[in-house]
C-alpha cells in the first residue's frame, strides 16, 4: 500500500469518525426528531406546501392579493409549534456545523465548506 493510499485511508477513517460524532450529537438527534415530527404533522406539511406553492406563483406573477395570502400563510407558519420546533432545531444544527467548519478552516487557512467553483454543470 502506498503512502498516499495510507494517508487517504486515515483521512477517510477520521472523516467517518467525524460523521459519527455529528450523528451522535444531541443537536443532530434533536433535529432528526423535529424533522420526523414535522413529516408526520399533516397540518404543518400542508401549510408548508401551500406556502411553497404561493411562493412559486409569486415568482411567476406578482399580485397584491397573492402577496396578502403569502403573508397570512407566513403568520400561520410562525404560529405552528411543529414548524417552529423544526426551525429551531435546524438553526441549532446549522450553528453546530458552522462551528465545526470554523474549527477545520482555521488550521488549513481557507474556508473548508466553501465551493471552489468549477464543475461541469
């Protein structure tokens, strides 16, 4: 086995340990639980679907009455406990991931979780 392969294997093992640590974290577990509650809450899912549909309609054709409906739906979303719990858990998870990004980025001297552009598509 070459030294390069050995280093790549070590990186892969550490990456898997990192993934396991994130998945075992309370923050991630709370997010997953909130996500499951959201997916099982028909009322919340209907609200989200309707909101997304209105947003698409607004992008295609701005209309004042559609804007009023969208604002009303935003209010309903903000009052829905399941959605609020999901948003809070999602925010906490994003914060955790940003913190881990910062810890990784500092020693390598560049933003770790940043697209370097390129790609074919």
